[in-house]
C-alpha cells in the first residue's frame, strides 16, 4: 500500500509500505475511505512534536471500512463503516475511567505520531472498540470525517469554557477548529459569538456560514477596546483560543472579562508565558490541554440530526497520490484552503 511518511527534518514522502496486520487482540484494520490533513500534522513536519517518530505514516483524522478485527473486539464487525477518534485510549486505566482519555496510560496521541496513521490506504487502530465509532447509514463518510478530531476539539473548547445561555463568547481563530468551536458554542447556548482572526476571508466565510455574529480582523487595532464596545465594556464571558500564536495567546486573556474562563485548545510550536503581574485582579480561570474526545457518540448523533454540519469545512479533495501538493496548499493557506480531504489512492 501507499502511505505518507514523515522522514524528519521537515521532509515527507509518499512511499510503498506493507499493509498493516492485527498485532493485538484489541486491534482493527481499516481500509481508509477518507482522511484529512490537520494542522497537527504540520506541527510534526515542522519538528514541534518531539514525541513524533521519524518513519511514521502521518494522519489521525479519518473514516474507513473495517477489514479485520482482533479476537477481543466485540462492538465492531468486518464491513462496518467507522469514524476514528484521534486519541488512542484503553478505556480501563484510571485516566480513562475519569474521562481523561488524552492521558491514557497506554495511549494518547499515537496514530500518525508514534504509530502509523491514516494518510495511507490502510491503517491499524489499537483499542478499536474504544476509538472507533460506527457511522449511521444516513451519515456520509465526509459528514463523519472530522468527528474524532476538529469537531471534538471545538466541542472540547466550548465545554471547557463553561458557557452559560446568553453568554458572549469570543473565538480566536476562524480556521477549522475555530469554526467547530463557534458551532459548539451555539449548541451550549451562547447568545453572541465573536470571531477574531488575521485572515479577513476566513472571517467573512464564518459569518457567511452563520457561525458567528460579529467578526474582528486582528490588523493591529486595539482588540480589548473592540471587545469592550461589543460587550458594554465588560469583556467576553468566555474565550476559546484556537489560533496557536504568541499574539493570540496574549489576546485570549486580554479580551476576557474579569472572572471569565479562557479555554485554550490550540497547539503552540513554542513556549508561552502569562504576565501574571498584569493580570492580577482579573481572576481568570485558564483551562487547556489536548482534546479529550470523549463525546464522539453524542457528536455523531448531532451530525445525524443535522445540528452539526461539517460540509462547509471541505474546500479541497484529491487522491492520496496528490497529498504532497495538499500539504503545500494547506500549510500555506493557498487557494482558500480550509480542509484538504484525501480520497483513496488511484492506481
């Protein structure tokens, strides 16, 4: 089979690899029908994920058809259409039992990082009963594609933000995760959603898709003052930071009202610091971490009911053959690229 391999030093190559096989009774092997390029893949490519292994096939965002299962897989059958959780988790350790699956003692971010991922024709999924969610007949592969990563990430950010009905929620970053966070904030009852980004086209797109009520272009203006005007000088009731830059990290606490929650679901390529002496008295609560994608079943029901559409995220599609071009376009945000979807390899 063909797969996209991370070779280290910013180098990727499409290579022929053996089709994966069952290694543990809890494994499943899938034929990948759709995958996607994620910003986290770029972090690996750029050397910002030290735990990533050279020689690994990238990718953790995918759907597929089960082709083989281990003897301890009880909730899936060969032929099932499934969507994958981006997190590998056992379901049995203390962290899993608390719902902190990102901290699983036997898992975490494994697929496409430490073990071969989905930007290939086939993929082996450990703890398949935990990490795979059946796709209902009424839901297409592409509708379910983002379930276990960016949909879960956006939902996680809104959940962390402790949104109450009527709150004004600021979402920093109008990329894929940010747009999913906006949609999730609506589900949690936000009264007003403010989107902030440096890319006016993405802001316009989010507004066009009715994901936000107000947009603010971060073009050097006083963002705190802009938010104060919108919020009767209070600041945002909750802030979800999805952009992942030094500037957006600082903006997150600056635009929050006193006693607000700041939820950080972005991944940074360098260390960030908080100027606590400037923040003293704002009494902010910060919540951050990798996505604990524990709500895939719930989110699948929302997708099935039409309450969490994801088709607007897909701007480009091409076969696995063209994935290196996909990385170039996605990384550089060319041609209005939001998400590049990888279709099966063409022989």
